[in-house]
C-alpha cells in the first residue's frame, strides 16, 4: 500500500506541474507581440544590437566612452556572458530580429517555469509541497513576472539561476554547483550581486574548510571572469565604465510617479562636475542600507534565505534608478525566505 500511495502522489505532482506549465504557456503567449513592438523602443532591441556587434568582432562596451556617465543611451551594461547568450539565440534565428524575438520568448518561458520549479523544490525539501506549489504559482503569475516576460527582460533567467543556486547552496556536498549557478546568474544580470555576502558565509560560519571554500569561490569567479577576459584585453577602460555606469547614472523613475530623483535626492546632471564621488552620492542610502543588511547576516540575526530577500529588497527600495523589472526579483525571494521560518517551525 505505501508504494501505491507514493506512486499516486508522484503522478499527481507530475500532473499538476504539467497543467501549470500549460497554463503559463497560455498566459504568456495569449498575445503575440511582433518585432515592431520592440523595435528601437525596448532594451531587448539594443541588447540585440550589442550581440550583433560582438558577432561582427566589435566591442559593444566601447560606446560608453562617449558618455558623461550620467545620461543613459542604451549602453551595454551587462556582463559579456549575456551578450554571448544573445548571440547564440541570434544564430539560431538566422540573424533575423523577428526570429530572435520568437526564440527569446520561448527561452524566457522556459526559465519562468524553471524559476517556479526551483521554488517548488526548495519547499519540497522541507515537505511543504502544497505551499511550494502555491509559491511557484504566485511567482509565475504575478504581474511583475508577466511584465518582465512581455518586455523580454533577462531578469527571469537570472532569477531562475539564482533560485537553483540557493537550492544547491544548502547541500554542502554539491555546494560548488551553487557557486557556478550564482556566477551564471550574475553573468546574465548582475543585480544578484546584492546577495553576494551570502556566499561568504560557508567560510565565515565555518561550514566549509578554507580549501573547499576557496575552490567554490574560484569556480564563481571563473564563471564570471572567463567570458570577460577578451574585453578586458581589448579595452579595460570601456568595460570598467560600462559596469560602473549602473552606479553613476542619474536618478530616474520609469512607470513610477516618484523616486529618489524627486524626493530624498534631487540630482541635476547639469551640475555634474565629473567626479566619481558626486556621481555615486545618490547611492549612499543604498550603500548604508546594504551594509546594515550584511551586518544582520553576519551577526546571524536573519536566516540566510531571508538575507537573500532583504539584500534584493534593499536594492529595489533604495536604488535611485527605479524600473518595474527590479520588483520581479522580490516575490520569489520573499517566498523562499519563508522556508527558513517554516523549517525552524518543523524542527521545533
């Protein structure tokens, strides 16, 4: 009898997962936006152009050299891994923008499912399957996730990789895989950098030996650095400025009525003196809040998964540049943060 029950439960899980995937597909592809919707309007068009430059042997990061490091002109600000990834999709689409859009939509859909699967597996590990399925559904169908899919933001790819990284992070035997996946997540979109202190805790909390931690950290660094080396060799200054731009650009709010640009910090680019300190000034609240969150983690005042949520929440709340896709990161990490508290409750 126990074997029959286990088999029945497993089949029910598979059926629910398949039905969920079908429903996500129906929602995502209910409206088929063509290439005109994205042409010269959305970030994906300019990211496609950067990938095209890369394939033609040009350095997409060199455009930043014409910038004042304040005003955005759709510069390439992601790590090279993302543009290599787009180049591969572009090749699959026979170098046509319309075909590229179609294939990228399918890939985003797949990573949307993977993100939901990661959330489900994290809850399943503590035997909270129903909560895990509910959390996965909440992530995949909330308005921020659907908005990211509509505008073809790479956030869902980076989020899925980060979530699986958090899943494997709990298992010391294969923790190295968590570091590789985290490196891949950063390579797609480096917002996840605000979770970085979490990956120092195995050493600081003496959970891993220095040798094991060093190996894992080397895997993380190599995952991010290896695709970067050609650009550092070609023009280290343009690459450095492209990565720095996210920290120096003038405060800006998109589709939101207010932000630090109109409240806490009024910053007029016309008064720019060109100093790095002045350009970084609007990020002081973000820096202070981030340091406070790190201290809470190191003092073990908040659990690890909870810190992952708090680290990204601090970014979304205190960053003077506000975009809807930033909020996409919060629901999945808020849900995963529940695991620490539910797991403690189970043990008690």
